[in-house]
C-alpha cells in the first residue's frame, strides 16, 4: 500500500508538477485555500468573535491539539510556510466578516529586535503579509516594541500586565485618528499584549480591534 501511495504521488507530480503542497503539512496537494483537505479538517475551523478588554476580537480556531503543535512549530522552527498558510486562511475569513468591512489597516504585534534576531522573523508580520494575499489592507509598521519583555507565557496572569508597561511606542508619521485598526497576532491568551497595544492605538485617536489565529478558552480579564 505504501509503495502504491508513493507511486501515485510520483504519478501525480508527473501530471501536475506545479501543484503546490499544503503549507501546513507539506505532504499533500493543497486546496485553493492553501492547505490540504486533511489539515483543513484537523484544524476544526471555528470563527468566533469575543470581547477582549472591551474590544471586539476575532479568531479562527481554538488553541489545542494540532493547532497548538503548528503554532509551536511556527515560532520555534522554520515557520514561514505555517504562518503563510494561517495568514491566508485568516484573510479569507476576515474578508467575509461583516463586522470587519470598515477596517483601515492591519497592525501586526511588533517583536523586539533582540527576539527578532534570535527567531529570524516576526510571525505576526508574516501573518499580516499573507492576510493581504486574500484581503488587501495597508499594514502599519510604525509601532515598535521598545522594551525586550519576558515572554508572557512564562508569567502568571498577575505579572503579565506589569511586564508590558512601556513595551511599545509609536514612530512619528502615521495618522491613527479616526482609523479602525486590526491588531494581528498568532494567539490570544490573557489578552494583555492586545490590551496594551489597543490602549496605545486609542491614545493616538484610533479604534482598535483584534484578529488572531487561535484563542485559549480559559482567558480571564
Ligand atoms: Zn496538510
């Protein structure tokens, strides 16, 4: 059976040499949504709106099982393809969401330079770039992470807010006034990172909302 599958795959490649592989498993041919049928079913897509510290946020899937493994791989191994696939799926979902039709721009959560040089990429920026493949929106790159904070996942919920004090700042030259801004990240857990960025956007006159690949269900405000 294994040989037959191998042979079939080779035959398939001969007939369709340019058929792209799934961006998540890199095993099976991709559907038009950028991932294969098996991965699509394993993701259990469940688009949800929730209020996070009073602001509307949207997420594609629950943070569990296969999704958790993929997001871990996206951050700690070569995650370009994974982030690219998730970004494209997010873009397809967001462009159909009536509550997001008035969005002015995307704001990927910035990574501090130290973390960026260790990891080599910011997964939130790759998500935003690939959301754009499905749903064209300008991307704001004027927000910076000016303090190298500890990873939120290593802290208790009480420590998370303090950890982010003064973490972000704005470069001059971007006008947030009256603009609706969609803050983009891979996972929303306690929501504190989102809240601190949302506060800053409001401080500059903008209206923040959130867009995430995954949500943890046990989030407390
Ligand atoms: Zn797949």
